[in-house]
C-alpha cells in the first residue's frame, strides 16, 4: 500500500515537469529558427555591402548598365550626325550639279533706228549656267539668250525700190555670252549672235535685287531691272543696219 502511494506521488511530481520541459522546447524552437533566419539575412546583407564596396556585385552591374546606355545614346547621336552630314553633302551636290537659272525678260521699247516705224516689243529668254570665273571684284558667268520681237518697218527706208510700203517684221534674237556682276547688285550682260536677219549683239545692264529676293525674303527667284538694247548689221535682210532699245525687266528662277 505504501509503495502505491510513493508511485502516485512520484508521477504527480514528474509528469508536470515533463510537460513544462516539452512546452519550453516547443517555445524555444521558433525563436531559434527566427534568430537563425535573422543571422543569415544579416550575413547576406553584410556580404552584399562588402561586395558593393569592392565593386564585385550589383554596383558593377549598375555601372555596366549605365555604360551600355551611354554607349547606345552616343551611337544614336553619331548615327543622327552622320545622316545629317549625308543630307548636307547630298544637298550641296545637287546645288553644284544644277546651278542654272531660267529668266524671262520682257522689253518695252523706247528708241529705234530708221528701219522701224515703231519700236519692237517682245521678250528674251536667258539661261544662265553655273560656269564662270572671277575677274577681280567681278563675277563672270556664261549664259545664252534667245527671243522674238514684233515691229513694223518702212519699206522705203529699208528697200528704196518699194517706197511707202509698211511691213510687219518680227526680228529674232539669239546669242551666247555672259554677264558681269559686282557685289550681287550691279550687272552688265552681253550676247553675240543673230539679231534680225544679220549678226548682232544684245546688251542688258542695270541693278539686281538678288540680295533682297534671296537673302532677305528667302525666295528662289531674282529680279533684274535695267536698260536693254539690240544692234544688228542687217535688221531686215536688205543690208540695213539698225537698232532698238528700251526698258528691260527680268525674272530669274534658280533650278
């Protein structure tokens, strides 16, 4: 009977201690796990910081990415500059390749020789080339001119055998020559060739509005204003030399 009482008392004392120990172990394990996790995280963070300081980890990657972005931007800028230079070269080549101008010059006649009973009126077309050279302060440029004019002439003066007869006369003009320009303002132009029915010359001199039209207004045209004259060794084909002249206004278009 006494042994049973001892066993009972022993179990009453031992069992609570076992439960307390098991409960303590259950409560300690999560803490240890959490501490272990925190230590691992701290260790990883320390390693990452050391690697960054040594330039062996993410910092190096960021620098490489930044370098790659900078290289890409520089490459794109170089491509744009190359494209712009190519466009500029192409535009310059086109300008050098063409460089011609087409001009229309109507003329209002004021004076004429005895061959004419009225002063011829008409127009001359002038094609200016990009070819020429410098003559001191002057620019000489090659050009060609051709045109047509209408007028009347007195048969008695032109052909004494047919007195009093008025005839319609349309003297053609064709010549090659060039023009001299001073400071893109004052110009003188001359063409030698055919005037009427004989050899002759055409002259045109005055002022150029190139600075105003092209540089001031940015237009691809130019206006020239001045006096225009024609002289022929045989105006009507009967051996009569004559002339006429008047006011000339020309509009030039560059192409």
